[in-house]
């Protein structure tokens, strides 16, 4: 399967402008892919303060994602701030070219900027199936909590996705934890981050990455804007798990 990681600067609270920028990047550089991954809150940047206005659910960004998915014959995912039944969610949306729609609401809300005060936390993980791959999508701060990403027999996956606005000041944590999640879960891990500076003056330096089940970095987008397409191999994943079946000795637990 071919995965395209989209690493971009994001305009502060400018949904239409961000959609136009991302569409232009994809049109200029992507010809064939199966999955397009956009950053966290790709329409607004990580804007969770009192001035932030979430998008009604489902809204214009969902329509836009469906058009992009159809144009590229690929699934498209990324998170947006949404308002549903009076509650705000940081919602990762996964759209297929046939119009299918699935989503995951971010569980771990970033208290250091007040996300936990204004947004509701998700309560459920969901493994999605796409072109023969089982995918677990998560969002940014979720990366710090390994129990929530645990690859378990009842919720098994092959590819773990993180979409993020992860500050450059903690870039070492970002890269280290992505590798750890791949190694401990015997799965491919893709992490998509943004670049540039947001409306709070926080700097982001990208380093979107694709990591194999052994923890080897297959792709590091470093600090440049762009689209980065790379293939992952299901047979290589299965062979690695067969040769090093550490998952068979994992501790059991229950998520509360």
C-alpha cells in the first residue's frame, strides 16, 4: 500500500485557505497513492482557545475530503475541530473514495493549552479496514500513552497512524515515541506533523515519519513542506511478526 504524508504550514483559523493550500500540494505532486494523511486540525491549526470556532458536523471539510478521495481514488484522513450536539471534539476523519466515512475522537486532550477544558474526550478506539490493511488512527497527544495504542488480539492492527501538531521544542519526544510504538506493537507507524508557527507563537518543525515494525525509519520528511509517498509491505510485516513473535508474550489488560 502506498501512503502519502502531507507536511504543511497551516494558516491560523483559516479553513478555506488551508483546504486550498493542501489541495494544491496534492495536485502538484501526487499521482498514485492509496492513503493520504493530513495533520491534526488541518483546517485551523491547533486552535482550542475561546476564539476558536469548530466546524458543524458534518461540514464543508467532510465534503472537501470526499472530493479529494474520489479524485485520487484514495482514502483521506486528518483531524478537524467539530461541534456536534453542543460538544466539541478533535475528530480524526477517515474518508474513502466511495464516500465511506469513519472517525475517531481524540481521547487524550492536551491540558497544557486547555484542550481538556473546551473539548470532550473520545472513549473508543476503532480499527479501520482499508485495501487489506487494518489501521488504528490516533491523534497527537495520544502518542504519549502506550496503553491506548496497544495492539491486542481483539483489536489488532497493521498500521498505526498519528496526526499531530507537535511542537519543535519536543521533537526528540516525537521521534522517540513513534519508534517505540512501532517496536512494541510490531506494526508500521506513520506520524504526520505540521511545520511553521501557529497563532500562539508555537513553532513546529515537521519530521513526519514512517517507521517499520523493527523501529527502522523508512521516511523522515525533516523540516520541509511537501507530500511524501512511500510504500509499505504486508508480507514483510507478517514475516517479521513470524520471526520475532514478541506479541505472543504480551501482558493482558483491560482499557477503562
